[in-house]
């Protein structure tokens, strides 16, 4: 009944995980390249970039946790058994 919405949520979670890793690597490479021009600028880019990406990752995880809780409540209201959703929630604990 709600498979389309669940699929989009699982896809978005995987996309956020992929983009977080990608941006971490990009900021690291850009910071290393800038280290050759200016040591201070390179260190600032590495530190600020990595911290910003990590905080964004934590905020996204918090939002996904909120959405998974809503899905659990929805499933209980409609008496729907979703093993994939339960496995994702149990993996995060």
C-alpha cells in the first residue's frame, strides 16, 4: 500500500550516505591541494569542510529517524508488517 513512499525514503537515505562520503573526500582533496598554496587556507578548508559535512550528516540522520518513527506509527495504525523497515531500524541501534 505504501511501498512507493517507503522506496523513496530508502533511496534518499542511501543517497545521503553516498553524498556524505563524496563530499568528505572532495573537501579533503581540495584542502590538500590548497595546502600547497597556503597552509592556513588548506587546513581551514579541511577542518571546516569536514565538520560541516559531518554536522549535515547528523542532521539528516535525525530527520530520517523522525520519518522512520512516523512510518512505524503508520504501520501500527494500518496493521502493516514491514520487515525491511524493522531491519533498518534495528541496524541503527
